[in-house]
């Protein structure tokens, strides 16, 4: 992952040192506070559009042995905000939702595949304290193959998206490269932080997927290189804030979370303030 962060201009050591500074100044006017709520009309509308797109793409049809597991396992995986962030980033840079819907759906599939692979039992013995999953159940062999099939299917959705001109085709190719790096070729590796730990909060698939999602949305919306990198960093901060906010020691981490929120809003200063209000829900948790 170190190479991935170097490529995308996220300086890890600078990131860590910045979080531990005692500078608590806020951008002029202060950050826009919007509660991160599933009932938020903007948040809900994005997720509804992504789900509708995926339901059309993965109907339960013949051969049922292929499409029934893929349909069920896609929608039974826990939600991630990375796909919605992809669309929000696209709209922030002036793009339209339909330009990023295929990429957002692909990210949802990648997340589902990662979740499935992480839950496949290594033995026939049931996992202790493992809650039952709703709906039909499938054997580990079916889940393994279905998860494997979701990844190329996500890329197929991207390749079939409405790219009618050369510019859009180039952006889609760039997005495919971004997602490939995030989920496999450069992502998901443990990194020695030099202090006895191997990973900091927000890293792993979650942090990478959000950074990737935000960057992909900016690419598809026609954002500049500077805007793409700003939103990539914003996505990484958003994932880290969300992860730390769910920890048992959340109160102990409150100061760090607030500092990271400040850094996230710094990346949005370049953009139109009215549009920033919508995307800010991802860090106001």
C-alpha cells in the first residue's frame, strides 16, 4: 500500500504527524455540520439509485445457480458509504449522477465480494458467536465462487456504462485502474509504521475503497487533477473518521477525530460551498 499512497500523493508520515499537532484552527466560517443520517434525503436518494441500478443488473434469472447467490449476497452484505461517496464526489465537481452510477455499483460489488471472502469458514465447524444471516444460505464453495465472480462483473458494469465519446471512455479506463489498485494490485497490505504497529485506523479495504470511490467520482465528473487528489484525501479521512467513531474508545479518540474532520474540510475549501454541504455528511458522524 505504501506505493499506492506515494502514487496518489497521500504522505503517510505527514498524515500521522499532522493528526498529533495541537493546531485546532478551523477554516474560515467553520465546517458545515450536517448529521450523518440514513434519513438524509441526499444520502438516501444516492443509495436508492445504486440499489436500483444493481437490481436491474443482477436480477434473479436463469441460470439460477449463478444469479440467485449473486443477487442475495450482494444485497445482504453490510452497507458501505464508499459507493455513495463516489456519486457525491462526481456531483461536487460538476458531473451528473448517471456518469458515476456504474462505478458506484462496481464499488458496492467489490465491497460485497470482500465481505463474503472474509466470512467464508475455514472449517465445517460454525463460528462462535456468529449471528445468522437473513435469507437463503449457500455453501462456502458457492460463496467463494460467487465472490470471485462479483469482481469481474463489477468491471463489466463499468465497461458497459454509457460512455459514448472518447473522453468518457478514457475516464472509465482510469477508474478501472483506480479500483484495481484499491482492491488488489496495491491495496490491502499491512505496512510497518515504524513504531511497532503495522496499520493505522482507517487503512485496509475500507480506507482504500473510500479514497478510491471519491477519486473515481471526481474523475468521472470531469474534475481536475487537483480536485481528484483533494477528494481522494477526503475519502480517506471520511473512512478513518467513520471507523474511529465506531470504536469503543470513541471518546478517547474524539480529539483526533475532530482534527481529522478539520483536515477533511480543508480538502473541500476549493469547492462551491453549497455543494460541499451535501458531501460533508460523510465526515459528520
